[in-house]
């Protein structure tokens, strides 16, 4: 007897902590044959087992019962536009119910729970599914936007890098072309200046040579006049000495002429070497 009481007490404690569901087996036919359904037999079983009465009682009452916290946690998504911030939990639950059934016909508020009928629960579940679907769609659109924008930014960065390399290649090729053109222009300009300088040097050399010839001519004329004077003064006495002087003078003149020609040749070669060196330096630049 004591053991039976303890077992019964343990069973009742377990049932009180759980939400038991009772399953009733309905026979579709009296012969227990598969794929054979007799409506009258099934209906009689439902009537005799009290299922019809149970269904009627559940429809008249509020079979669905949830605590305020559980109700608000599950259907909070339905109160997005109800401004539930700052309200108490029961008031928030009542506001959600008032939105879907303003007549309060299918729901009531208890001390710790919300009581409502199955029809209203189906409505709430359908609205909750739709709201969650809308939220999921918004999240999906946001994620898709972020992914698409990241892909766009990556593609944009790749395009900018490709443009950078292409522009760098084009500008470098253009720079090298302009640089080559500038070097060619500098080369021809410096060559022109070198030729001009060479012409000036040649002209200066020609003027110097003419001046030297003129001086030699005057010197020669003076020498001839001196010789004539000396010849007139010295006559025969100095004829032999005069001839010796003339020979020495002629020899000296030849040496000077050779020295002058050698000097002119060296100056000409030096001028040509300077001009070639200038032109070579301009080409190297």
C-alpha cells in the first residue's frame, strides 16, 4: 500500500512537470484489413470514446495556454508596430492579442498565462510565419546587398588596378616617345650650334690668315725698300755681304713660312678636333 502510494505520487509529480499527450488508436474497419476505411465504424469509435465531446469542450474553452514570457518570446515579432517598449509583459501580450482579435472573444488574460482558442492560435502561427518570412526576406536582401556590394567593390578595385596599369603603360610609352623626340631635337640643335661655331672659327681663322698675309706683304715691301736703300748705300762694298744677308733672310723666311704653315695646320687640326668633340658630346647627350 505504501509502495503503491509512493509510485502514484511519483507518477503525478512527473505528469505535473510534463505536458502529456494521449494517443487513441482508431480502427478503420472491423476486419483490421489494410487500405479499407469504414466511416461509420470510425465515427462510432470517436463517439463512444468521448473524443467528440472532448473536441466540443476544447472548442468551448481555451485549450491553448502559454505563460506571458513564453507568449511574448514566441509572438514578439507580431508587435513590431505596436510600440511595446516600456510596457509590462502582460500588457504587451494583450496588445498583440487585441491586434488580432479586438472583440476578446477567443482569448483571455490570466494572472500568469494567456488563454486562447486553437483558431486564434492558428491565426497567430500563420501571422508569425508570415512575419518571420518577411524578416528572413529582409535579412536575405540585406546579406545579398552586402555580398553584391562587396563583389562590386572587388570588381571596381580590379578595374581601377587594370586602368592604373594600362594608363601607366600608355603614359610611359608617351613619355619615352616625347623624350626621344626631345633628344633628337636637342641633337639637331646642338649640331647646328656646333656647325655655326665651326663656321665662326673658320671665318676667324681666315681673317687671321689675311691679316698675317697683309703683315707679311708690308714686311716684305719694307724689306725690299730697305734692301734697295742698302744696295744704293753699300753699292759694291757691301754687295757680297748683302747677298749673304739675303740668303740668310730667305732661309729664315722659309723656316718661318714652314713654321707658320705647321702652326696653321696644328690650329686647323685643333679646331676640327674641338668641333668633332663638341658634336660627339652632343650625340652622347
